[in-house]
C-alpha cells in the first residue's frame, strides 16, 4: 500500500494528507470544547503545546540533532508567535461560539491564504481556482448572513485567528523547502510553549486528570495534523492545500449536533454545499492538469 501510494500523482498525495488534516482538526476542536468547559482557554493552549513538545522530543532525540540545524530562526520564531496567537484566539472562539459558526467564520483562512499566496508568494493561481475561491466566498456569506446574531463581538475571534493561521501557513510554505518535518514540528512546540505560558499564568488553576487526558489527546491529534499539513505542502502549493480545510464544516456540524445538541442554521447546508463543491473542484482540476 505504501509503495502504491508513492506512485500516485503529487496532487493525490497532497489531497490525502490535507483531508486527513481536516478530519483531525475537526476532532481536535471537539476535544477542546470539552476541555475548555472546565479549563481556561489560555491554560489549555499552554498545556496543548507543552504536551506536544514532550511528544516530539523523543523523536528528535532518536533521530539526532542534525536535522534541527537551521539558519531561519527568525522565520521559525515568527511562525511560532503567530501559531500561539492563533491557538489562543481559536480556543476562545470554540468556547464562546457555536462550533458550526466558529468553524464557518474561520473559513476565511483558505480565502485569505489563496489571496496572500498570490500576492506575497507569487504563486500561480489559475482562473479555475479563483472561481472556486469566489464560490467559497458566496458559501461563507450564506452561512454568516451579515446583520444576524453571527455578527457579534465574539465572532471576531475566529476571524482574527484565521488571519494568524493564514500568515503562519505562508511562512510554513517558505520553510518546507529547506527545513525537515521534524525540525518544523520541534521548533513550533519549542517556541509556542513559552509564548503561550505568559497568558496562561494569569488564569492558572490546577487541572483535573480528566482535562489533562483531553489535552494530551488533543496534542497528539494536533501533532499528527501538523505532519499531514507539512506533507501536503510538500506535494502541492499552499493555495491548493487550504481548500481542504472547508471540509471541517460538515464534520463539525454533525458531531456538534450529536455531542452538544447544536442544531446548525438552515443556511449552513446550501452555504456548506457551495464551499465543499469549490474545494472538491479545485482538487479534481489540479489532478487533471497534473
């Protein structure tokens, strides 16, 4: 199976990793919702990164420190700060907003990402992907419905998180050309752990074993998701990769309904259909071109 997978086109391999990352991101969000019902989001962010660092450390020690050699510490540092900021904002959004709404507003990540990839990274964005982005904006607009309860102060949290996430994604795209997957994960945890500790100290409380278990699980899922993200970016450009994050919406909506009884707004269905159709079309179009 592994050998067969390696013979597939780069877009197929990128699609697999990107889809896996989307599923893990949805499960991660649900786990954090459970954890932040007892623990402050700032402290949950710190523990998530701390456990992530403890998980990646043995991998680094077993493989040696040679892969960690880098001349791009400033970029790695900026990526870490943006990632810590994004995580704090996202944990707050998960706590204070319905999951479907928070996820939908966070969909500005791929929209910003595609535009910034063209403007900053000078990636070639074909007309078909621009059309898909336009369709995605229509879908997001249908779900958000400006002027409704979605446009509340807390709704700014996932949007601000999206800006940080899109910016960190662009930096990651630069780094994957020269840095190993292990180095990217290790430096991310090494930088975000002390950065996230600062706000956590102001709200610190002793967590229960139950919450600690949830955070460990969330950290494991996020570490695997980061690997999938890096792998996907190695096989396809950033503007192709971010489209798959749209698929979090139906996963989140279904699981939030089952676990929390959150009934999605009726406009999520047509809006989500447009968003998913846009993401799938991008994948199929890129595969055809390849």
